[in-house]
């Protein structure tokens, strides 16, 4: 006999598909059964009173580095997906620059096996392109893999794709979304050489956006976009950071029709180069956090539709690694646990409204990557749902952090909102600060 499990979320403010609606959501097993006002629950239904709470789809984070395999002293799929669930991120797409790198089908499937055992959130992975693995790229099943990732700026091992002939072959040969990290390596190396000659290893951190400059970003992103236009490739440009690059993107066609799309990350919307004096290497990212003018331009492009997706680029390192001198301190930081709260703070500040926040963090990643039955609150869709109290202040403290690395660039920051509940595939996996140890995660699939 089949046993049906029901959950009813009552009286919440549902934010979905550009609208705000006070209604109930009835969940049956792992899917949404109905959305309506004043739903009468079946017998033995678990009821969640969402009065005063925002109810939204689970966030799909299209760019994280969870460090497994090979770099597990920094993080694991288990630890970081647990933090993601606490932050309302129900699905993640993880990057290939682990150790070993995810540049063969065999290594890709090994990562899927790890996630199947340990992930607290729904998962997929990007396949890594190199100068010499086109044969492996052509083996990818597009229904099972999120995208292809190319590093056009420095990365781990041999993942820098700098052979232009190979690059054009890759762009011409795959129908997958090609996600790119765009920084021109020649420009960066010349800049770094000059600063090392002046300062040695201990370069002041405020020089980071000068070394990894606007020009380095623009040269690389404009070149990638030119190649995408030439070949017809489907290109997604990760973590944009400069005002100059905004002219490269369009807002006059719907996302589903775009061949070239854009992402911005939380840190580039939040911090500026003025914050290096306080935060130092804790806000050292690649691409670098740049000027207030760049941040303003990113916000403008996000609101007007040139930028399509908000992500985290969650990339933890140990605090010992991060506090080394400039040339040795790695770039990246942990963000998944407080990304939604940071964006909710921007809602409170009037920088973005709730429906657009949900569009950029939930709907658009689902559209862009063709994610099957997720990213929306719709009958028949998986019940990945987040409840947020918009008026429950909290100050980020070290002892609240779920990251394996144990630190956050948001420590000491006060947010006005808190995630109160996260549901994953119809199961309540986070309630009032506690993550359930009963994992409900599934592998993402794609409508291709």
C-alpha cells in the first residue's frame, strides 16, 4: 500500500513568477499538489503556519566550489551543502577544479557518486574543458550534466584554456551551455610582475582590483562573446565585476531566447574596493571586488535585464590559507549560508524587489540551464521551498557558521531577515536553525 505524506504551508506570502500572493501550498510526497487560498488539508497532514513569512522557491546556485574530492581540508560536498540548505539554497551546480579535476566522464561520475551519498541539497556538476579533452567533452549526456566550464583566466592545474584553436573547436562542437571565467592571463601576469617588483609577496590587498583589472576582465569577456557569436555557441559569463563589461550584454530579448547570458555574484553586489582596508584577503576573489561605480553598474544591469542570474561562487579556504601574504593567499570565500539574507537586505534597502530577487535566484537559473521541474512554485514541480521571516534580525557570528572552514566575510554583519524553513523534495530539512540529518537530495536533471 502506498503511503502518502502531506505538508500544508498555510497563510504565507508566496513570491513566484513576478507576483505576490497570500495563499496556501499543499505538498504530496516530493511534489507540489496545489496552490490556492484556504486549502483544506487531508487527514494527518503536517501544517506549517507561514503567517508573516515569505514563501519562495528554493534557490538554484549555478556556481559553487565544494572542494571534493582532493581539497577536503577546506570543505566537502556534505559540509557545504548543509550550509546551503540553511541558507535556502536547495540546488547547486558545482565546479570542476577539484583534485583530480572533473575533466573525464569517469571523474565526473565519481563526483556524482559522492554527492548521492553525502549531499544535503540537490546537485549537479559542470564538466571541465581543457586544451586537450575535446573527445571527453563530446561524450557528455546533456540531460545529465549542467554545463561545460572553461577557465579563460588562471585556475588549478591545466584548466586554463589558452589555445585559441582548441577554444574555437570546443565552442563549435557542443550544444551545452558553456560557462566561462573571463580574465586575461597575459594582462594579469604583467600587472602582478610590476607589483611584485615594488612590494615583494606582501602586496597591499587594495591592489588586487588593479592587478586583476577591469581591462583584464573586458579583454577576456569580449573575446569569449565574439567567439560565441562567430560559432553560435551558447555562452554564460560567470561573476561579472566591471561597469565596462555591461555594454556586452542584451536586455531586449527574453532569457529563453538569449544565446549569451550573464551572472553576478553576491560579493560583487555587496562589497567595494573600500572594504579591503577592513576585510583584507577575506574579500579577495577572482575576479576582484572593484569600485563603487562598478558595483552600481552591476546593480543597474541586474535590474534592467542585462544580467540574468545571481549566484555565490562559494569557494572556501581555511583561515590559515586566507591570511597569508597577497601572492600566497588564495582567492575565494564561503557565501552560501547568507546569500539569501544578503539579498533580502538589499530588498529592505530598496535596491531590488522580492519578485525580481526570486526571478534572478530561482526562476532564471532553471530557465538558463533547462533544470527539470524546479525553480518555481507550480503544481507538479518538486517541492523545493524556502520560508523567510523578513523581520527577524540576526547578526552573523562565528559559532553559527556551518562551513568547514569556519569563517565568513559576513561575520559581524546584521541582517533583518532569517530563513526559518527549507523544504527539499517535499521534506522539511531545515527548521529554525537546525538542519535535518535525513537527506532528501536528488540529482538534477535537464529538459534537453
